[in-house]
């Protein structure tokens, strides 16, 4: 009886989901929905044997995936040839029609800037969701895909038994900005663009977090052995009816076109209108509608001959420059920032743009009141690329770079050969003091949980902390003076600090925030000198002898340790019990010393990160792309085609996983 209810509830909740997310016409309240869902969850707890990975209860996630299994695609996931101008696209259309031997109807659609995904249904149940991977094999991200509420987990009875649907997982600008705002508030790195965020989210191990983030999807390709479609349009209509999110015809996200003129009108429309879309696109795609013609034209190894992508130019907007303000970074670097009349660009309102340094201001010959052209590259923060001189007001004052720190008033300096000005008042200038402490507690440095940027602001503003070592002296009563700090948060901060004492020496070194000493350099120094005392007394010549460390880094390290205040700080950190000695990781060696590896493919005994660690722990270096400096292509299953070709071209040696394991002596 209750089992019947369980199945009925699943069907009902699937239907409510569809009405809410696809038809945008919910027929019950959110509360009523939640109460049905709770009832279902209770029944599922009572009947564990009735577990179903596609139950509506799985939408909230909860499974933690250790690593994503690589699975072969049923059909390779091809890519599209690109064109960069309307003329080029026009030529393609003419050529394709010539080889088709007839005039054809085209589907013009948006090119979603997200992550390609393939969904595979068997018996009308979602069985697998794969990322594109290298086109042959992708990662099984089913658990995370199930949390995307607009994607159906089960299909209606008129859908074919076997079905593959492909499309794109995207973030809406709204969800993307909310995610970045949450991350910034928690002191985490923000994502550069919605595509990176979507890709990062799909690869998360905790599906409950994926569910909270609220990804979206749009599906644009269909394959089925059981059901033939005569056209792309018919296929899209069919999957729309089966409950998939598909491009909207009313809003012209997809449009049938009978000739080049109509296609070009579509491109023009979206080139200017794309800023009003709720998600990012990076161009348009044209496809031949007829399945028969598609089959006749076929595909090359890489892409179909019946489709072509068109990439939009980077979006630009012209807007007046109101002011230039200056930000002081953690290391005292001064960055000028343009304050603009707010303007729409790629779906977001832009109010600020970065101008890198004084030279850039001079090069652009910036005047206040100038109309400047802003562009978004891969970064979130747009940059100024041009000034429209014809619009310069007669009395526009030229922008001159600051001479003194906007925060503490100290005279700025500029080192020879460096583009950036900086404020030398490292320990008396609030943004630098805060920045240095934020860096110290950061996840990649001392990883102190319970202390975010707002907490650091308060600690510094209240005069409780000037330098990182002060954190370890704070008493319970001092913590209690902070706004919103009650027993629980005080305890978290204290425990976080206590735990940070286990952080290895190389990260302590990175956490100090010595100019130019990033994670990699810190690791090298820690390994080379083994003990802080040896590093403190190292000479310029000795430092320059450490691989990859040049005069600039050496100079900066010397300056840091020449400062008595820094030495005092080190002594205090030492007294608090932070690690000051390098401890080789278990199983570490220098067997691979001097060798550079590029990793590609999937491995049996290692995860992707695992094999990287194994290379580094044995003294090897990792590079991301094959070049003449690469010694080995460490190749797993399914090496990427471009890496393979490059390695062959340059004669780079292949190293199999087994050979690698034998080399490092890990053959258990
Ligand atoms: S059709 C056979 N349609 O662009 C090619 N792709 O460069 C099937 N993309 O990996 C792709 N929007 O991730 C198609 N409306 C659209 C698309 C689209 C975005 C992506 C897709 C693909 C890449 C090809």
C-alpha cells in the first residue's frame, strides 16, 4: 500500500517539476511541493529496496563522488568548425548547398557558452550523463546532473526506449553572480566567467552543493536508434514534448532560415541583443535541418560538414569615464581602476574597469569625461581598450597618476623594470596589513577555517591584529569583541588556528607573503634549504642557484629577511609551533629530477591529481602543454588528440602508466 504511494508520489513530483521548470506554470504551491517531497523521503527511508537514482528526492543531491569515472561515448562528441565573419559563414552556406545539390532549410541557433553534456536514457530512465571529455570518452557526472531540476530524470511513455540527448549546461548570469558574491564574502576565489563556474560545479564531489548552486541546461541534439527524425526541428520539438529544456522559438533562440540573408539577419539580431539574454553565448550555430541531407554530407573526423559555428567579436561598449580610483593590494601594489557611467555589457552592468598601471593611463592618454571603449575578455573585470577622441570634452582634465598612497599618504615608489607603483609602508597601511593577514589565513596558505575577510577587517580595525603572529595571541575575550562572534564562531576560529599549526613548512613560507614567492617558489625554497634558518641566511648567489629562481625573486627574499621586524615575526610564529622545517612527504624522492612531464588521459592507479602529486613528489615537473622542453608524455587511456599529435611532431617520448610506476618504484 505504502509502496504504491511511494511510486505515485514520484510520478506526481516529476510532473510538478516539469510544470514548474519547463512550462513555467506550477499547479501547486512550493509548500505543497515540499510536503509531498518530505512524504516521499520518509517512505523511501522506510523502503530502502525501492531506491531509485532518478527519484525526485535525488534532486537535492547528497552523494559524495570520490572521482568521476571515464566512460566511452556511444558516438563521438564532435566539435564545430568556426567562422569569424558573416562573409565566411555565407561562403560555407553556399558550399554546403552546392554539395547537397539543392537549396536547404537551415536552423540558426545560439551557441551556448557552457559545458557540453550527453544524457543517455534507457527504458526512459536517465542512466548516464557524460561530459564531452576528449570527444571519445567523458566523465560520468550523473549524480551532479540529476540535481539540475529542468532536466527530466524519467521520460513519458511516448519517448523511445533508448535515447541520447546532448546540450549545454550553463549558469544564468543571475545564479553566477550570486555564486561569486557568496564566494567573495567567504574569502574564496571567484570564477572568471559562467563557463568556468559551470565546469567547476559539474566536477564537484559534493552533489548537495551542486544542487544548491542551481545550474541550468539547454538541449540541442538528439540521437535514437528507435526513432528517426526527418529534421532537426522535428527532433527539437519531440524532446521539448518529452520535457527537455530546449531553445525557445518564440524568443528566437532558434529559427529556421531559408537563405543566407535570413541567417545574417539572425546573426545581426543576436550580436546586438545577446546582452539581454539571461545566460552567456559566444556565437551562433547554423545547421542543415534535413536529417537526410545531414547524413549525405557526413562528418570529418572532427566536425560535421552540415554545421558551422559563428563566433561573435568580443563585446564592446562606449561609456564616459567619471573618475579613476586607486586600490592598494596586499603587497602594496597600486592598481588604478576606472569608474564608469554604468553600461550593459555581456549580460551584466559594468561600472568599473581595470587599467593596469601608470603606463596604461599614459598610453591611452586618458582624460576625465572621455568616452572609453570597454571590452570583456575571458576575465570578469572588463578593460578599457580605446578612447573615442572625437567625443572628448574641450576642458577634459588629463588623468595623472597618484604620487601618494590613497590610504596612508606615504609617497609611492616604482622599482626599476616594474610597471606597478607601490606603497612602501607595508606595516602601517591598512589594506596591506589586512591583505597580508587574509593571505596568511587563505585556504592555499595556512587554511585557517573560521576566519574570513570580514573577520580580518574587524580584527585590524579594532587594533587587535597587526601581523599574522598576533592571531595566535588572541584571547577568548578579545574574539568576543567582534561583531557576530558568539561561542561557536570563537571556538571555530580558535580551533582553525590550532589546526593550522600542522600545515607544512612550504605553505608556512608561502603564507608569509614575501613578494614574488608564490606556491611553487615557496615549495622550491623549502625543499632546497630544508630549514628556515638556512633560508634566512642564504645569499643572493645561493638563492639564484635554486632552479627557476631569478634575480628578482632572490632580491625580494633577501629584502624580506633583512627586515628585523620580519625576523621578529618569524620568531613569534616559531614559538607558536608553526612548522619551520621541510619534511619530505612519505615516498618522496628525486628520481624524476630535471624531467618535465605532460599528463594526458585517464589512469588506472591514479586520479588526475594523484598522478601529478606522484610526479612532483619524485622531483619531476609538470607542464600543461607539450613543447620542445617536454621530456615525457605521461599517457593514460585516451590521450587527447592534440597532445598526441604535438608529441609525435616533436618526438617527445611516451611513457605508459606501467613504465612510470616501475620508474618511481610503485608497483604494489
Ligand atoms: S551542435 C556535431 N549546437 O559548441 C556538433 N553545439 O564547438 C554538435 N554548442 O561542443 C554540436 N551551442 O558544446 C551545437 N546550439 C548548439 C551549441 C553547441 C553550444 C557547443 C557544444 C560543442 C561546441 C562545438
